[in-house]
C-alpha cells in the first residue's frame, strides 16, 4: 500500500484557523483546467462550516490513469481516500467499492438532479454517487475570424473543414503563419473515445455497442466518419493533435492559434478570462452534423461524487458530498468556472444564464447527449480501449477505418460473450 501511495503528489490541507478539527477527510476531485482550485474552494467552505479538515489528493489529467489509481487504492481496501470523483462511465466498474448513498439523500434532493444521471449512478439498486456536474462535447470557434472572412458557423463537419481552410488560407496570406483549422482530443485515451463516438453518431453510425449489448461499431457509416477525420490530419487539423488531451487542444486555441476546437464546457470560462488572448472573441455551439442527413450530437460526460466504503467516516464524507453537489455550490461552480449543473432548476437561474448564456442555449445538448456504452459494465474500459485504438490507428495513417473497426469488433465481441456483459 505504501508503494501505491508513494507516487501521489503531496495533498493540500484545507484548515480553518480557530476551529477544532474533529476529523480529516481526503477527496480526489480532478486536475483539468480549474477543477482542483474550484473543488478546493468548495471544500474550504465546507471545512469552515463544519470545523473539519479536508485534503485534496493529486490525480492525473488522464481519466484512464485516474481510474487505475483509484482501483489500486480501492482494491487494497485503503481508508486513505474518503470521497472520490467518479466519471459517468465508471459506476459499473467501481460500484462494489462504494457506499450506498440512498440513506443520506432524501428523494426530494435526488429529484432536483437530471434523472438519467441519477439512474446512471445506480447499480443493482445501489446509489453509488451523486451528480456533481454534467458535460457534453461542444464546438468552440473564433467568431471574430469568421466574421472577418465572411464565414458562418458550420452546421456540418464538411462545412467546418471548408470554413477552416478558407479562414486559415486567408490569414496565412496576411502573415498569420501559426493558425490551424481545428483542434480536438486526438491522443489514444478516453478523450478520443468521446470525440470518435461523436463523429460516428453524427454520421449515423451508432454507438459502438447498442442498448441490447450487441457490438455495432463495424458499419459503413462509422467507417465513413472516422476516415473523414483521418483526412483532416495534417490538413485542417495539425499532426500534433494526435498527442492532445483537453488541455493540449485548449492551449492552442486559447493562444489564438486555431479557428475551431472541440472541448468540454469548462473551456468557456478560461477562454474568456481577463488574461486570455481571445477573451470576447469566442463563440460556442453544438457540434456539427455528419452531413446533411446526419445529426448534431455530443458525448455525455460529467462527474459524480461517491464515498469509499473503506472510509472511516462515511457519514461525514456523505455530508461533504451533499454540500459539494448542492444547489448553492453547483451555481457557484457554474459562475466561476462554467461547470454545468446537474440540478435542473439552475438552468433557469437569471444570474447564471447572464454569466454563461450557452448553458441555457445548449440545454438540449446536455439532456440529449449520446452516452458511451456503459451497458458493457466492468468491461467498459477494455471496450473503450479497443475502439479508440482502432480510431487512433486510422487517424495516424495505419490503415482504413473498415479494417481497423473489423479487428476491434472481433476483440470486443469476445469481451461481451454474445452481448452478455454482466
């Protein structure tokens, strides 16, 4: 266990002077963008209110690496971690290690949240986590550059490619040599699974594994979608995109070096911060359709908070979760860092809509986002890995999508045993 903890960065202790500290809790709550800072602020407020201490455990930016870190700790039955941030696709993977929160959260509290997410967090009748913030993939664009060159926001991916080329070519003639057309999360990690699922779904190619548990990823529409994006690499999108996670893509876009970017809602607040070179120049919209017959879609993301069943203070940990996922804290997080609430009433909050107008405009995107195939349960991570590796191979020029998807489909079918995932 000591070896498992040795690689963790030093935790940040949140102590309120003058208060007797009855207990200490440890929370792992993210590291992308402002996640750690905003979580720390919320934990500090709870610590001040209750007189307890909270420590933040450092976690990797890669969600897959986070999961591996948590699984190692949980498998060891470690009591060193009390509250864990859980990705929307993890409940079926980690459920056995978490407290049933039903006794701590009355029905009227749970009814405030998006019910599909509450259902997602319920495994075999056990509520293992409470919704904290929701996500869906969005398209960011430089509205100043589009206006300058007489272009409109694209409605299809094909239009995006053409618009990006038009703007980049014109800007380069004017001396803007660094500008690229489109950046996204192209590294072979969970972020690529999210991007590629959006591409495939927007082209009408399904969702990797359907609601009945059948593997569907090897089909002409899915192959068409992935081949289309492979054709953008080194052209509309830089080759470097194959190493980008969320922050890599945001870094290029926020420097002013990209026309379009796919990212999560958190990037809005950072792009419009006072020190941002592109503040006031950014538009945000639903992702484009996969052609005239396609649809606009965004992968369902978002995170929840759960209590480890190995915690020495589960009731106290549940109280911290209740505070951090409550209406007041969710509104604060939305205002300061554009984390989208899971509490439905906040989407009608005048102050919040004024600060982040896209939250209201894209409400349907969040509600109707395409889910990843969590029907695969504990095998989800393996399914996701096979899918994204096939996509990455295609993007990096190692073969056509049809061949790569066929290989991935064969491997995924073996994992599912004829659609029987549980």
